[in-house]
DNA sequence: CGGAGTGTTAGTCG
DNA sequence: CCGACTAACACTCC
């Protein structure tokens, strides 16, 4: 589930409760979710203080006082649940029907923190992972990722150049390609293409300059709105206020196949592009 | 019950 | 290099 807006929401909320805390305990019941040797977690994670909670593309990056960084990828169904000593819950990730509370049958990794809180990693499908990387090597680690959509590096001109290299592919596949721009997944690809009025199947090479510029603006507008809404689709942070991500109610294309286009009222079309379910308006999107 | 579909992405194969 | 497809896994929906 989590694309840039969801991971960014999790990052912001976790950063408020994790920074300055020391990891006192680490336990794993599904070792294959660790993409680094377990001894490295014991050496560089246990005993280290979390100094920063960052994000790159769809991954969380916990900077540690040990000189290492913990990378967490939630993939489709990964979930991070922070639980204070008193038991207040903050949740990030995919909701699990009928499963409440932590730990539960999908909890595979657990951190205990110096303030008595715990951080649980749940993952129904077990695609997510944790790995440790020496902090100076992060830029190498991320060398294949394109620019963050809100960084100075992501200019319309750069977008144009990256797309030009992929002239023969569909524009939807290009948006999903993390080396073009980092953080877009299936939901926000469909949403951005709807806003830009571009058909997902369009070959990149057929796009005019004005269309590329419209898409560049659409990507940023859609992501900005989604971050402001705390993301889509997952029952966000069950804090005392019970707030949830609200982009779902603002979506214009994703998951609306057969429902009326919000511009022209024609039913939206559903198809498969780049191997992913895709919804668009056959009239408005050209 | 069987089969298709699900927010990701790395890898293979033609 | 490109793009289609698959696997990793578990669950929901029809």
C-alpha cells in the first residue's frame, strides 16, 4: 500500500516519538525479513540512539548514533505500530481486517525503546524488509532512485530528460519507474494521469512538451494534496484522536472504475497497463 | 471451492 | 535497452 504520501505520514508521526530514544531490545520471529545479517542488528541497532527519521522514495530511514541507518521498506502490507509505555497506539501501514492490537499473528519484528515504548513491525504478506546500511553509504544505496518529487532536483526539465530516455514505454510505466521520480505507486500514478488528462497507455515519446509539463505539475499537486490528507487507504494513526488518511475520499480515478468521471460524467474505464490495474477516463484522458 | 486481484519491486527471459 | 511476465506471500472477493 504505502506510497510516498503514506510513508511520509508515518515518518512524520514516528519522528515525534522516536528521536532521541535508544533501542534496548531487538527480536525477530521471521528472520527472512532481515536483509542484513542478524549480528549487524545486534551490533549497530541495539544500544544505538535514533537521531533522525527520514524517508527516501517509499522507504523509511532511521539514522542511528552507531553510524548506521536502518532502512525499512513496507512493500505492500508492512505496518509499523508504535506503542507507548502506557499503551497509546500509533499505527502506520496497511490495515488488517479483524486484527487489532499488538503484537499479533503478523508481528515479526519488535524493538524495545529506552522510554519504555515498543515498535512493532507487522506484515501479512511478508514482502517488507529491514536492512542496515552504513550511513556514509546511503547515497550509494539510493543511487538508482530518481529525485524526490519535492526536491530541487525534480525540475520539469529533468523530468523531460528522464522521460525522453524511455520514449517507447507507456507513461504509466514511466511514472511507476522509481528511477524517473521516486515515490509514485499505482494510486498516485492513476491520479496524476487523470489530473494531467493523459491516457495511461500513451507512449512517452508521443507526449508534447506541454503535456509533460502538465504531468509534472499534476504529480506534484496530487502528492502534495495526498500528504496534506495524510495519505490514502490505510487507517492511519490510531492516536487519541483516531485520525485517518483522507485522500481516499478525494481520489478522482483510482478504484473508481465504472463510476462517473468527475469532469465529464462518463463511466471510468478499467484496464491493465504495465501489469497493474489502471482506471482512467477514455474521454477526458488522451 | 477455485481463481483473480491486491498499495511493491527485483529478477528473468525473449 | 525494453517490456512483458513472474515470484515473493497471504488474504479477500466473486
